[in-house]
C-alpha cells in the first residue's frame, strides 16, 4: 500500500497543476472574414507554451472542379453564420478539453490560390491536435451556412452547398 496522497484533480479531471479553462476561453478565434486569411497567423495565435503540437488546415481555392476549369469563387454567408462558426469552435473545444482552437472562413470574392478556410488547433500531443482539427474542419463545412458560387472559365457558374 502506497503512502502517497491521492493526486488532486481540477474541474476537467486533469492534475491540479494543469490550468483549467472553459471551452470558450480556449477558442482563440472563430470568425468570418472578407480579408485574406493567414495559416501562419492562425498557427502562431493558437500556440501556447503547454502545446507540443499545432495542426493546421488550409482550404485553398483550386483551378478546377469536376473536370471544369474554375476561374474564381464567391462565398455568401447566412446572417447566422458568424454565430454558427463560433458555436462549432466551442463544441470542438468542449470535446477536446486541452486544445486551443482557431478557425476562420472567407466570404466574398476569392481567386485561385486564396485561402477559403483556415483552421489551427494546438494541444500537448499530436494525436489530439490532428483529431480535433479534422473535426473542426468537418463541422465547419457541415454546420456553418456558407454557400459557394463557382465561376467557370467558359462563363458558366453554379452554386454549391445550397
């Protein structure tokens, strides 16, 4: 039988010396933007000294879709989209109690090579950071009401996500 005292745990169930933060406090940024997005900025802002891993994702406008050359895109957000992306970020932070979250989605006109969606997650360990970032990206794509209009090189266009 050990004479060591039981380890004191904080509200999140981690060792007491680990800081506890509510999910909202670990969302560094969650927004829509009509300005260019920077993956380097996302990674720098989400990192903290206790993070041994930062995983980032960049959704970049490509020059084709389903065999057709794409000239440019336009993203339109529903008025509730800003609230929705904030909720997605908080939900991911709540599911992963040690991660820090950063996510932004562009709205407006984008050209080939522009970043449409940037996400970054910091965690003490890589496996958790990878999983949380993947869930953040998928939930953003599924739950945030943003529609994409594609403009093709032949002058035609189509809406995606309606």
